[in-house]
């Protein structure tokens, strides 16, 4: 079973995963950048927990993964460069949490806030640079007819115009999709910052 979902708060993500696994499934694969989760049927689902870390070397990442494995948690997903790290419990310990107390979980959420600030700021900067290019206006991204650079496109006879539009469409999308991608990321990481900050204040 494959599902697609986007979460701003890892606590909500864990709860969603737990709810699905309670129906007789086990999370076996996560592709965070595609928001994709893959589950398989099982009679004894194992807990999934999420951490957030940044790594500055492959060695530090390996040591981090080994530390969790020694504690009974297998690394399920998460890239070496950092970000969300997913673990599945494989040990026999009755403890189903990877954080020993609230302060440890709070520290993880603060690391996530730092990541949201840095990534969101980079996205905002990119959008600002694109908007600051000489001769570029907001309407050039928001109005589809301005995506096309071919002169006289909209004055062509209809049968030729649509052929020209289809030919130019891939080039037009290459010009505007980065803007929407980074704008969407800026909005998401801003939302994540607000969302996670509120959970820290509430102590959840």
C-alpha cells in the first residue's frame, strides 16, 4: 500500500503512521522528497519514530545510525546530509520512544526550526532574486500567456497558435517551475516554523 502525505510537524506524522500501522500494516519505505510512504501487511507492526539531524560528514552519520542500532532502532530512511531520520524498532525493549524526556524531544524540534529557517530563507532569497531580474515582473510568473517568449504567438491563426504553444510549453515550464517550486518551499517552511513553534510552546 502506497500513500502520499505532507507533514509540517513530525509528531503528527508519527501519529498518522501509528494509526495506519494499527490497521495491520508496517511502514517499510519512506521517500520524504516525494511525500511517499509504502506499507506492507503485517500482524505485528513495529513502532516508527522520527528524529531530525544535520550531519557534516559521512562518519558522523554512520556513528549516529550505529548509536540507534545499538539501542534497538534500525535506520529506515533519511539522507546522510541531514533532515528527518526515520527509525523502526527492532529490539525487544518495551520502550517505544527514542527520546528519553521532553527536553530531548524539544531539542529535536528546535533543530527542525533551525532547518526551517535556513531552508526557508534560501528559498525566499531565490524567489527575490528571480523577481529582481531586470525586466521581470510578478505577472510574468502568474499570467500563463506571459510564460511564452515567442513573438506574435497569440496573433497567429488558431490552428498554428496551438501547435506553437505545445512546442513552446516545455521551455515555458522550465522558466516558471523553479519560481513556483521555491515559492512553495518558502511557504511550507514558514508554515513548519509556525507549526512546530506552537507545539514547543504547548509542550507536545
